[in-house]
């Protein structure tokens, strides 16, 4: 991609109109690049890449409620609501530890340090410069327990209108800054005369590359977001000698509506196809077996790896199952009647029969699984009567007692599933983004040459295309923050090119 055209000259060209690319473009403009251009291969109605499909969740280091109140628009300081919020600080050590422990210590520590140390300042920049409308994420990250909004899982910020709001804010800021966006413009070659910032996402929307790197079963995974992230950035950068790095056998994937489209996200329902209510119930496959510890950790520490587990099941699907105790706690945006196909039944036998018509082939095992789960829960509560169900903490309410243990435990939030009506929802695996990508300098976001490990002059990278940050799993809300952190850095460095 030349940074010149017959009619105009650009100081910086950004490839990709998502969150990371938009941050990079604005930062480049503010850092002295007089003319900045964003190019995207999508049509205008697909602007924003995966950023559009997000829930707008942003993970950041913070000092507790008082630190973030000034930047959120849904709670006022001193209000009655503010007085009912319990929100622990989330320290740099917490954030660092979350990325490292979920990645089994494989993440590049320098990349992690950069994201963590710049996270809070970058959130402030998004608020002040991009005019991002942050909210406290009551619906996703807090439970109302004993009259108090208790936040859990380290992540508290979302945005008004989720990802749609994120991209609308970026578009407005880019327009105001005079940054052009060319759509229907796929980049096919890199010729860096000035600065080029690659922000063209991962390869999750390419069946061929999923098959090549992740394994043939991944060809069947559904795409949760844009159909345009087909690994072009990797190919383009490799052609100029860039180094690949990171987890090429891993990706972010979630429990996803079985009835969602196959190869693309849906701009209307968007993230509502996510099905993250498994901590409130159990998941059972077509063999009638459970296959993960649904209560292993808070949802936002397990959801990004459970898609892979669903894909491994016979047929690549499963059901989430609840009873009347927990169905009222399911998130409306994911489980309301107009969003998902529900199977209701007045008994477990009836439920098994109905699911048999939809792919459950071992109803006997399904009933056995339900019974042994309920027996184990009952044995635990007999032994530990003082342990109370609390979805806002890891409550230790489990299937494991001295009297009875399951081979596959449910470690927290293990309520019986015995009170009709019963509800089941069919799920499959939705792929979000891929973890392997380009090696960058953590300070400058410069793309590294494979041969020397030195930065390629004028070439930078941010967002999903960066490799080495996440391995195997991912703490929810880190992608938008990481893309913004490296986008800002790339923009600042682009401003230095040619000076
Ligand atoms: C359903 C869903 C929910 C999510 N929720 C969250 C969340 O709440 N919080 C969070 O932190 N993360 C979330 N994520 C992850 C998040 O979307 C990404 O981490 C982040 O948006 C990546 O930004 P990006 O700019 O790198 O890529 P994208 O936003 O995907 O942008 C890449 C752009 O590059 C363009 N492109 C590709 N190839 C070319 C080419 N050859 N030429 C020109 N343009 C090209 C694409 O068309 C696309 O517009 C979610 C993702 C999905 C799919």
C-alpha cells in the first residue's frame, strides 16, 4: 500500500477501521501527521470491524469506585445508586496476573506490562479525546445481592450502546479531526514510504487459515464478528519480512447461539448471540455428558476458552440447562424470547425427550447426569449448610463433599436443577479472534523483522493482529484496551516518521 496516490499525499495510512485502527489514526493526527487516511476493505455499512460487535467491555487498572465515577455516564457521584455499589480496586498486579495466569505464563511480559501500565491513562484518553461514553457494566459484571450492586471479575467498564457506541464515537472523532476513511479498499501490498499502521485484525474469518493453524474442526466454528478479518495483515507483513509470534494454536471462542449465522456476525443482534449463562446452570453434550467445570471461575475468566470445549463435543454443539431458580438471573440481552430458541419442560424426562428431537442421542445418560449432579449438590449442602449461593463471589457451593464427588466438579454456584420448569438452550462454538500474529516492539508498536528482530522502519501494528499477548485464554475486556494502548503508541511513532 503506497502512502501516496496520484492526487494526494498522506503522512500515515492506517489499515482497518476498527477500534485499534481508529485509535491509531487519531493519535497519528494528534502527533503531527498532517494527513491521515484509514483504508478498509469492508463496505461503509460494515465499518468498525469486530469493534462494532463488542459489548464495549474495557478492562483497566483502577483505584475503585471514586477513580472511575468521573468518567461514567450512568452513575452520578454522591447519588443513591453510587452509595449501593461495591467495587474493589483492580491493581496493576491484578491485571498482570490475570493475563499471565490465563495464558499459563506464556504471554510476552513486556507486552503485558505495556498494556497494564498504560490501561488507565488510555481509558481517560478514550473518554477525553474520543468522547467515549463509558458506563458501569451492571448487566454483565455485577449482581444485585442483599440490596448492593456487587461487581466481580475485575472488569467494570462498558460503553453506552456497547460496540455500536464505541464505533460511533470513533467515527465522530475521526470526522472532526479531518481523517478520511476509504471503504471497499482492500490493501494488497505494502510499500512504506511514510508511516503505515496495520490494524486489520486476525484470521478468524478465514476457514482455510483456521483449518491450517487451529485444526480442521475449526472450519466449522461460527464467526462472531466481521467476515473481513481473513489474516491479510499477516500475509502483507510477512511479504516484507515481518516476524510472526504468539499462540497459533489458540483463539478466543465462546458459547454461541446454535442458530446464529455461520460465517459472519449479525449487525443487528451482534453480541446477543453470546450465551454466557452457564455459571448459573450446567452444560450437557449430545452424549448426555457434562464436559467442563461450569463454576471453575467467574464467567469473564472462562467464557473465552469454553467455545473451544463446545467445539470438541460430538457434533460440535451442546445445551445449557437451568431450572426455575436461576432462569430469572439470565441476562435479558442474551436469553430473552425474541433472541434465542428455548426448550421448556415440566420434568427432566420431558426435557430429555424434547432435546432428543434436536440431536441428543443418549437420553438415558442425560437423565443420569442430571441425577448424579443433583445428588452431589444435595450431599454438599447437607455437609456445608452454611455455604450460601452468591453469584457475585466464588461462593464455594460445589458438587464435591466427603460423601460424594463428581469426576468433573462444578466448583462454585452449584444449585440443584430440580425445580420446574426446566430450560435448555442449544449452543455451539463462536470464534471471536485469533491469538497468533505479528511480533512488535512493546514501546513503539513497530513491526519486527524476522531476520534481525529490529523494527521495520515506518511499519506499525495494533489490535488483534498483534501476537504474543494472549495464549489459550483471555480476561474479558482486554482486547479493546490493548488495541487502544498500542494504537496510541503506533500513532505517536508515526508522527515521528520523516521528521
Ligand atoms: C462478538 C464480539 C464481542 C466482543 N466483545 C469484546 C468486548 O466487549 N471487549 C473487548 O475488549 N473485546 C471484545 N471483543 C474483541 C474485540 O472486538 C477486539 O479485540 C478488537 O475490536 C479488535 O480490534 P481491531 O481494530 O484489531 O480489529 P477489528 O475491529 O476487527 O478491525 C479490523 C478491520 O480491518 C479490516 N481489514 C481486514 N483486512 C483488510 C485489508 N486487507 N485491507 C483493508 N482492511 C482490512 C476489516 O474489514 C476490519 O474492519 C469482541 C469481539 C467480538 C467479535
